[in-house]
């Protein structure tokens, strides 16, 4: 989370605490934060904790296991507040997260693996096959050359906003009225998509041979389910006593509140519900033979349960081109 976003989020959290305590709003917090979201979150907390005696902000560090702490006669409940734009992604993490945090032991990072097998050179060779680039993107000497060429190919096949690039390329190849230039761009797009898929499958073969650290996998799963969705948050809490995190979850002392920034709607998730019945003694990462995502699973093979899905993804242009990352999802029930 950037400094600017962290600023308005913290102001909104602090304003939420004031409102939930029936205190007068603070004009500075109202100016710096989102009063509408604070009011929605405070109202939901009031409804969920009618016997609360106080709500306090935990501070702007990652030391606490929640942004807000609700005090009641029965004790404290930690509340992690997330202000989301929508969508089903639980976390969007860096491309090397699983190796950086030691879930795989002595495995090559995804970024290094691509370099080792020559993926960048193979991708560039495919992009060079197109002859119709405009003059302003013909120079290969600058950093964004790959991105600019991929963007031009998307323009040639006329990818609509929100449309899958590969699907559009297939439409062009099936269109008898498509020009040869359009067909050539579509063929190159499809070839890059296939190159990317082959590279991911090769990387999964590599990961399949690596040793896994079940304790690290268990910690990662707990933190993601509890709402720690950035590298900084994971780093701050990864060495924390996992038993303490489990205790908070097991005693119903931890809640995750998601506030939609566009609609103001508030949804509440109790991590204990997501983790109920899991036997963490047999926690591992399951790697499919065919696919571009892996799963955190637990339990014996004959009765294994999926906790998280982690998709290896490129966020910009199309797969294989720009901003490799990992999208983390909670599987549908």
C-alpha cells in the first residue's frame, strides 16, 4: 500500500473508532479520510458488538494483529479493516513471494527461472516477427520496448476494454475478413501466450522437485486469511508466534471487515469459519500437472481441503508481457 493510500486509510480507521465510541467526528480526520466509509464501518461494528465498552485504533504500525480493537466485557476482539475496490482477489503479491518467504526450500525464484531458461529472449524473438510496428516503437534499446510492441499488437487486433486478449486473437484468426496484418499480430499474441504457459508449467515442474516448509506454508495461509495482503504486512508478522494467531482465531477474537470503496457496503469474515476443521499437520502446496495456479491444501490426500489458490499471473498487456505477480484467492465453498 502506498504512502498516500495508507494516509487516508489510517484517517478513516481512526474516524471509525471515534464514531463507534459515539464521540464527535474530528474535522481533520474527515478531511484526510473517507467519512462515508468510516460511518458505514462504525455502524456495522456497533451492530456486531452491542455490548462494546470501547473501540480503539491500534496504531499505524504492523505490530498489532488488527487495525481496530473492540473492547467488551468478554475481552478484546481484533478487527482488520480492508477498504477494497471489489473483485474476488484476496491478495495481489509479488512474483517471488512463495520462494521469498521460504514456502519452497532452496527453489529458484520465478523471476530468476525465466531468465535462466531464456524466456525474455524467446519473447523478444516472437515480437520481432511483426513487421508493421510504427516508427516510434521500433527502437529496442529502451526499457519499455517489449511493452510498447505488445500494446501495438493489441491495438492491431482491436482488443476491447475488459476483453481477454487471447480470445480476441482467436476471433481474428477465425475471421475470414481479417487482414493479413491482423492475422500476423494475432498469431504472435497466441505464440507468446503459449510460450508463457509452457514456461509456467516448466517452473511448476521445478517447484514439484523442491522441498516444502509446512510451517511457512501454514503461517502464510493464516496471515492471508487474516487479511495481511501486502509484502510489508507479511514480513512484519511472518516470524510472529503462529500459536498466538491460532489462539485469536480459535477464541473468536479476530474478524476481517471489508468495506467496498465504491458502494460503502460492509462484509464481515470470521477467519475461524474459513479455517474450521483444517488439520494443519499435513499442510502443503499442491501443484497441478496442467494449469497456471497452485493450491495451499491441508489434510490427508483422500480428504484434502483447499485453503487458498495462488495464480501465477501477468497484470498488464497480456500473459507473458508485463508485471508478473501472484493473485491469491479463497476457493469457492
